């Protein structure tokens, strides 16, 4: 298992967290997604390497911006 950390901007509530979680969960290999609007954090647990481009695109699809922490 590998863990990846990102900082997400623009989230303000539980609905925001759910949107990001839903999109990121679709990425192949992702096992768990932890999102916190309060801290602006996104933690992904995956079975292998996850491409940053895929994560950033998923967060963008949810309506937010992210950078690798």
C-alpha cells in the first residue's frame, strides 16, 4: 500500500469533501480516500502508484484545485 498527500483549496463543507472523495475514488488502484475541508487535506491510500495527473484531474472534476503536499 502507498499513501499520497495533497492540499485541496476551495472546500468548505462536508458536501465538498464528498464530491472530492467520489471523484478520487474512481481512480484505478485507490483503496481509501480521506478528505478534510477544515484542513484542506486529501490523503489517498492505493495499492500502487497513482499518477498525480489523475488525482489533480479528479479534484478538478469535483470543482476544486489541488497540489501534491
